[in-house]
C-alpha cells in the first residue's frame, strides 16, 4: 500500500481524489482481513461526489459500518465508525470518529472497530434467542447457550436464524433442521408465532436476514458468526411480491429476456407444446430474475 497525505484536499483535484479513493479502498480491504470478516459478509463501495468534495469510501459489514472521507469542516474526524444491523441499515448505532492518520496503523483501527462491535453486541437484546420447539409460556431469556456437535449429513442439526419483519426489531430463533432451507422455513414460522413481535409494528412479511449453523455462545457471536448469504427464497427480495411475466413463443426463438428487478418469467413455446405427447404433462419453463 502506498503512503499518502490523507489530509491533502481532494476538492478540485481529480488526481488526488483518485489516489485518495484507491488507497482508502485498499485500507478498508486490509481492515476487513484484519477483522477476519467473511468475504461475502461485507461490501466496499466508493462515492466520489462532486468536484468540490472528497466523496467517501465505505466498508459496510453485517454489523459494522466504516466510512472514510475528508470533513468539509476541516475537523480531524475523517473516519466514521458505527454499528449496524445488516447491509441495508444506513443509520445504525451512535457515530464514532477517528482521525485519518489511523489509516496508517491498521492494528489500532481494527482495535477501535472491534471495541465498537463488542459494545453493540453487549447492548443487543439476546433474550430473544429461544428454541423453536419450546412452548411460548416456557421460553426463558438467556444470553448463553451450549454448543452442540454438527449432526451427520441428512440428519437434523441446530441452526440459529435471524428473522426480521420490521426494522430495527429482529427475532433470533434456534431450530432443528436437516438443511438450511428447512431451517429458514421453520424459523419464520416460529418467529411469527413468537410474542416477541408484539414489541414492533409488524406490517411487513417476515424474512430471514442471517443464519449460522449451531448455537450462539455469546452476544458477540450474533455479530461475528451470522452469515448473510440467505437462500433467495427466504430473503427479503425473494419474499417480496413479484410480477409474473408470460411470454408466448410461436414459430421462433426467444433470443434474450431481461427484467428490471425481481420477477417470474414464464415462457410458453407453442411449437414444443404441439409436439408434446398427450400423455406427458407439460410444465412451462420458469425463469427467476432476482433483483
């Protein structure tokens, strides 16, 4: 990584802005590696803004948000750090700041970020973690659960699933299932049956926001062990109502089908239907275009 003057103004200086954003992205990538963040649990994005501003470079993880910029006020607070609940949370917890100079001491920056993540975990209400098969009147709050060995393939094992119906309220449940898809389905049913939802205005469909195999042991595990690559069918986009687009093909070939956003596209090919034996059940091809 190149050593640069982080405080040299990027305003009306395109070469300096290019250098600032390039090196900031490198530092954030190195920070993610220092924090041992799973690669699919975060994104790094760059917004260069207008010619009179430096713009910002952002690391957005499932539980932490780090943004590098040059404050217009001139204050030495160019690094914003705050906790968050997923990569669609753009407000998160309290803002914390660090000087740009700490970008040249990644160990110190990693320590600061870790401290903020740990503080957020300590404040999170882990009493919402419960076994899905426990009767509602017997569900007791707890902040620590016992681990269990991974079950053999094909047999039920424990999954911890984080469900959301209306941010910022979440419902984390434990279920027994052989597959992640089965676990997601059971978790949504258990979450909807939980009295925990009474603390929020449930006006949206419940979806799965994160998961991990096994049981959570500490509050910090909620932030560090949860994975975000939820099966599409149980994600927020997958459960969102989608339009169905039907395409009728006769005497030709569909070369390309595009869709802006999430939709189900069903293609009926009359030529192939005509050749289908009456004894064969015909099912139209179905293509899913996730957003």
